[in-house]
């Protein structure tokens, strides 16, 4: 399967699953968000929602039955963050954080067995 065609199918068929997994990643890694924010905040209280844009896909291994690949996504996060010494909470949008999703699927079944194994910081992956 060609990269572009696979990426388009993921956008169409797995968008909700991607959204759910990316949101979970950021809720589990709030300190990572703080590192990405230039404003002075104490901590991220909650990741409320996210918007994802699929950037690119790289096929790692391709066999007769299974395809392993990575998908880079740009994420805009809607978060509630704590500011100042009085712990004031404010909602803000953190834009353009890139992450890499490591995925696989059974090529015989199309995307029925599509799975995101883990997500990590794009920059960490590129090092």
C-alpha cells in the first residue's frame, strides 16, 4: 500500500481513534506540555480537547500480512493551566506540538486491526 493512500485511509477511517489516543497521551504527559509552553505556568490541570493534523507517514516494515509504520501529527491542545502564586486557572490553546504515533495493521484486513502501539515526542524520535 502506498504511503499517501494509507495516510488518507487513516484520516478517513481512524480519525476518532487517533484523536482519543493523542488526547490520552497528553493527559498522561502533562509535564511534556509545560515544556512546550513559552508562558510561565505552574502546571497543566487538564487537557480538555485537541485538534490533530496528519503530517506524514513512514513505513517501517512491510510483510505479507502486517504493516508497521509511523505517523507524524501536529496537535493543537486546549488545556486548563495554573498560573502564578495564587494558582489561578486559565484555559489556553497550545499550538503546533508534533508527536509520532507508532502503528501497525494487518494488510489483509485493511485497517480493521489498526493499532497505535505508543506515541512519543516527534523531536525525541528524530534524534
